[in-house]
């Protein structure tokens, strides 16, 4: 298997298996070779083979079953999210239709750049909670999200990934403050390595980066912020804008 300079080996193997599945070499319903066989065929380590199969699973191409192996479920990547948003309620409803999984947490102090992004002040303390979302039906990973919570909301952190629901629902239950409005900014970006590995794509792949600043009813400062990364082909946002009269 010829490797391109700078591309992780598991990504190269993933792309090779994708092509073989798409061409029908491994049709839907068939089983991919086991890890050790892939290692022999492609001259890679078992870790690389396992990472490639995990990436195919996140894309909805295979289902890994005990004592059976990796069964091909689709010939093309599945799990694209399409959402029609005309209000803050639509965005909040969308976040409740997918499963949220915790990756890591850390306390961060906002520098000038982060403070500008979060709509806060330089030197403020935030709790950064890194997560990913997948479809409850296909288990395909659709997005990576970093939440920035205020220190007084620390009790919410253990709920993330351990209790069904979204961050805004947890905060609303904690303080009985409904979300009043959401500021949304969307731009193109390249995926950082940590997110790319979880999403099953190559680092620096094209993606959409959406920053959501949420405000609670009765509060003037930002309640919390969510920064989401959507790899190419996994998310489509549609909006209907009406002229004011």
C-alpha cells in the first residue's frame, strides 16, 4: 500500500478500505478481513488496522460484531445531519436528537483571543468540556464540540455523557433559566488532530466551525458557549429568512 507523505498510516488504510467497499470488492453484507489479516495484506501494525476499522465504523460503513467481525453495512459513508433552523428553539432541538460523549475537561483562563471568541473578559476562568456527538441509530460520529462553562456550573460536568440530554437542558434544570437567544457564527476551518482522530478523518481536513453563544433569560452576560466542528459531508444547515415588514 503506497503511503502519501504526511498522511497517518491508519487514514491511508481507511481510504483503501473505503475504495474497496465502494467498488464492491467488499459488498454490503460481507465481512472485512480480521485485524491480523489486514496487517499481513497491507504491512501495517495491529494498532493501525484497529484504528482504520474504528474509523469505518464511525462513518457507518461497517458494524463490528463480537465473534463475527466487521460487517459491511453501507457502500458510502452514512450519518449526515441535516437541520432546518429558523429559531433558537430549532438549534436546541437539534442538539437533543444526538448522543453526547465526554472526551476531556480542563480549566482554562481566557486570553485575548479566547475572550473575544467567547464574548467574555480576559482573565476569566472557564471550564472547557470536549465532547463528540453521534447518531443514536447509526453511531456515526457527526461532530466535535467544545463547551465553555462558567465555574458556577461545575456540577453539570459529571452529567455530560453520563445522562441522556443536552448541556442546555442540564443548565436549565440546575438554574431554572430558559435559553433566551443564541448568537451563531459559522466559518470554514481545518480540523485539529484530536478532533480529526475521533471523527475518523485526516487532520487538517476541511470542516465547518460553528460558534454558539447562548444567553439565558434575565442575564446580560453569556451563559455558556459551544464551539462545534463538522467534517465535510456530515452536516447541512438550512435557514429560511423572512423580510421584516
